[in-house]
C-alpha cells in the first residue's frame, strides 16, 4: 500500500509532515477531491464523511497542466491551495492520501491515480462532488463500470442554483436572457429587494450609470493587497519551475490567495478600497494598471475558498452602511448571482458537445502574440503582457480586446477557448467555455449573447488610454495607420453579413457597411488578409461543426 504522504523529495520541506492520521485498514468510501473543490466549510464532508472508515484522495498530475497549456501561475495556485487544503483536512482528522507531482509512482493522470488508489486501498465505493468540467464528469462516470464500484456524485453546495434548477428555468424559453434569470435570482434570494417587493432604488439594473472610461489619475488607483508566499507556496513554485517550466507565463510575481485567510484578506480589501467605484470603472482600461476597481475574487471563489453568499452579503452591507453606492453594489451583485450562475447554468444545460460549436465557421490559427505578448498594438501588448505576468486580465480586456480581436480576425473558437482555459488563474471549464466560446466568440450561435461583441478601435479608445501613444489610429480602417481592430471590424461584418442579416441588433452596423463603396469593401478585405498574414495566421482543418 502506498504511503499516506508521498515519498520524501526535496519539495517536501514544508508539506506532508502535517498529514498525520494513517489510512484506515479498510476504506469504506474513497472521496476523490479535485483541485477546485477546496471548500473550507467542508459542507459535503460534514454531512456525509465517516472519519473512522472513509479517506480522501487528492492528486497533483501533469495531465491537468498540459491537456491545454496551463499558465505556471495557474498551476502554482491550484497545487499550493490543494496542499494547504489537504493539511486543513488532516487537522480535522480526515485521512488524506495526497500524491504530489514529483512522487515517483505518480501516473500523472487523475484517472491513473484513482485506479492506483483503488487497487491499493480496495474501497467499497467512490464519492465525488460534481466536477467543474464535462471532461472530468465523463471520466468519473466511467469509473462505475470500469472499477465495478458504486459511485455517488454530490451536487456542489457552493453554487446558488443546481444544474437541474437552471434547466427548469431554461426549458421552453426561446432565448436564455441573463437579465431575466438575474431578476428571478434577486427575488428568490431576496437581495436588494425593497419593502414593496420591487428592486431597491426602483431599478433592477444601474448600468446606465456605470461603465465610464477612466480619465482619472493613474496613481490614485488602489494598490493590490500582497500575499507573501509561505513555505508551501515557495516549494510549489520551485517544483513548477523545475518540472513545468516549459509552460507559458511568468511566475516571479505570483500573488494569488492560496488559503481561506488570504482569500478573506482579498475580499476585505475589495470591499474597503474598490467596491465603491466598481460600477463606474467596470469597463475601463488603463496602461500599466491591471487591477482597476475589480474584486479579483474569481480565482478564490472558483477554488471554493470563498462562498458567493458571504461576498454578496458583505457588498450589500457596505451599501447599507453608506460605504458604496447602489450602482456599484447592484452591478457587483449582478456579476455574482447573475452572470456567474447563468454562465454555469448554460454550461451544464448545453451539454458535453457545447465546446465543439463553431457557428460562424471560423478557421484560423491563434496568432503567436497570444503566447509571447509581442505586438505593435498597444491594447494587445498590454492585455496579453498582463496575462503572461499575472495569469489575469479583467473582464473587458478579455471580452473587448483579446476575445474581440480573435473573433474579428477569424480564429477557430477551439484555439482561443483552449488559450483562455489555460492562461487565467480563475479558469475552470464551466466558467471559461461559455464566456469564451459563447460570449466572446459568438460560436454558440447566440446562446449566451444575442449579438456578437464586435467593436472597432473607437470603443477601446473611449474606455481609457490604450490608444494614446499606439502607432495605429483607432478611427482609421485603411492604410498604414489603420487600427487592426477597425479594419477587422468591417471585415468581420463583410464575412458574416448573411448570418447577421436577420438579427435586428445588427441592423445599424450592417446599414453602415452597405453604405460603403464596393471598392472600399474590397480594400478592407485585402487589408484584413494582409494583417492576418503579417500575424502568421493560417487556415486550419475544417471547423468542427457548422
Ligand atoms: P469582477 O469584475 O470583480 O466581477 C466579480 C465577480 O463576478 C467575478 O469574480 C466573477 O466571479 C463574477 N463574474 C463576472 N462576470 C462573469 C462572467 N461573465 N462569468 C462568470 N463569472 C462572472 N470568469 C471566471 O471565473 N473564469 C473564467 O475562466 C473566465 N473566463 C472568461 C473568458 C472570457 C473570454 C470572458 C469575456 C470572461 C471570462 N470570465 C471568467 C468572466 C470574468 O471576466 C471574470 O470572472 C472576471 O474578470 C474575474 O475578475 P474579478 O474577480 O476581478 O471580477
Ligand atoms: Fe488597439 Fe487600435 Fe487603439 Fe492601437 S489604436 S491601442 S491597436 S484599438
């Protein structure tokens, strides 16, 4: 039988010594806990875990960092948070079999580690909490038969809606509109509801007051809270450098919360220093300022170090105490109880085939600048450079810069979806895929958004200072100074005119397109092809589905 802790390695300096309780002689239920299931309240365990007879399996495996190329900060975050969590389980007398990445017996796949553990521990049954990815659900379901063991999949209590509840809401609707879902959630959870049963402040949505471009002083933007790496994190960083150093991104500035305490510090910092301006500058972009007024809570929330309920409660309290205005708090609450739950609902509702959709029939490869950050376009250089340095970009950089560019340039949705899944510290498939393939690429044909988020350089210019000092001009579509976003915007409309002809939300841009001369349209298509060539973009194999 394999030891409870992995065999000694130089990366065991800090971790492992504190995994104390020996495994029981016979394991009744073996719980497989995945890296994004680090619930500090142990909600599922408290109800269902039998300390005398059950054990937990956690495994660090190469495959999870390589099935799409994973940013080194993303891997470090997961592994360090997993090790801290394993220790906290152990401190509660939960028996943990923890397999480190450098364990010589490690098969380097989750499937392999479950099979190895089952072979050695001979459990009577398996249990999991619903994983965050169809790929893993399919693997887990296969264990029932291939390992001949009963298996229970518990729903994840972290979320505010179950896939079944979302399915009930979605079934029979012609289109799934997030705003409708959000209102149902507001009422159901009784958040920001006035005594008369209507929305607090008389409106459900204060976006008309939000989303300003940032014209303020860059130096007054709040600094980021610092999470000093402890011994465990430093060990993981050394191991990642040694074993996974070929993977993308830079590790030097790793500053993500890996424990509940650090996650709470991030939350308090947001409520105190950022929330009040969250709504105003939600869509603003400033050179050299990656954090703006965003909460930076997606990664600790997605790993389950924080619960959405506690975050929303603190934000609403801040409004009641007069610390933050209603437009900021409503906007923030909508992101969490609205967008976050809606996106997850869509992921499970649309099924395992969702990731293969390519409604616009896009064919091109991802330009290499997505991996290097090298670009003449200042907005791309900033947004991609920040992802490489931090494993993070805020929503509007993801949607309107890196995502918008890929869609308008014609990148195959699978190429760009894999990039997003690997490169962001908060990326789990349930969150990443509908946002990328659906919202940003319109590859689901309009499930997440009724129109594509396509915008020219003028939009980017309005939202901040990226265009100041860029060698291109945001309003110009042809010629040497033409902004590639602006050229691609018109080329995108040209290429997909027929698809959008009946979409009334696209009527105005198509009318402007139709007002152009044939000569200009031809010149735009030629310039767009030249930009694609200069970026090394090539057509790939036929799209996976029409
Ligand atoms: P804030 O701006 O402070 O927002 C607060 C919270 O609201 C976030 O922490 C997040 O939990 C939630 N939220 C807001 N919008 C969304 C949304 N559209 N979907 C889900 N949750 C939302 N979010 C992820 O958590 N994981 C991903 O892998 C991911 N990939 C994305 C890919 C693309 C192309 C796009 C356009 C968006 C993606 N998002 C993803 C959504 C959103 O961009 C991030 O949640 C947000 O930028 C995280 O930063 P923050 O915590 O500072 O968010
Ligand atoms: Fe980006 Fe165009 Fe603005 Fe340059 S001019 S920063 S390429 S939007």
